[in-house]
């Protein structure tokens, strides 16, 4: 079975991890969640409620990471998914995370990222000269990394598919699945 790596951590957005996870399983790929440590992760739910200037954050599901990023051999995976939430704020500073991201871009392998996930792409130095969507408040980070920010529910730029947030999951991941079928079809 072809494996797809999902970079997640404590306070990753629940819907941005589980929607890709289940869609990948449905397609016949094996999703593997990597984090700083192989441990039980705490995901969160972000929602927009009246009276607040930004989203609220509530505890979501817990889930076990399958592997620590230090133990990941990116060559074992056909694609990469980088969800959002608050986890990218600290994952982006990890050299193993950056090296993993750089591998997928060097190989032109499919990469999907949403919401705050492009923070990891920016810190990994892979956005220069590209177009990327992201949560709108992340736009300055995307442009500082040398990319053009595009407010899009499903933006394709070469091997990269980006979106704004969990409410774009259908269009975003639909384009990613199409790319995955083309660039990394299942054997047999």
C-alpha cells in the first residue's frame, strides 16, 4: 500500500487531519501521522462564533501519532499533507520537519497544505516563486517567504495544493486526490 505522510501535532485542527486521513483510506492509501514525538496527540476544533474577532478553539479528538519526525524516511511516502491549527506554529521550527518538506518539493511529489500549514512550507524555504493559499491571516508569512498569496478554496501550483481552512476540505482535497491518482497511482 502506498503511504502518505501527514505532519501533525498537539492542537492540529481536527477536521484538517481527519478529513484527509479518511479520504486517503477511502482511496486505498495508507495515511501515517508524524509528529515531534510518537505519542497521543490532542487535536482542536476551530469555529467562528458571533461576537468574536477570530475563531474560537475547543478541544477536539485525541489520536496517536504513528511515528516521530526524526524517524521518518520521506522516501517511504508518495505524498505529504500539512494540516493547520496551531501545531504549525511550533512544527515549523523543527529541522526534521523542514527536511521532510524539502524532500517532497525536491521530488515534485504531491503536497497538500491548508490553513496555518503553509507556515511550515514558508519556514522550509519551498514557497519562493510559488502561489499559495492559506488562512488569510497567514498571507504575510506566505508573501514574506517569496510566494504570492491567493485567497482560494483549492489552489494548485505544480505539485502543491493549498486552501484557506477546514471549510474548504472538499474542493481542496478533491484536487489533491486527483493529483495523487495521477502522480502516485496505487499499484495493482
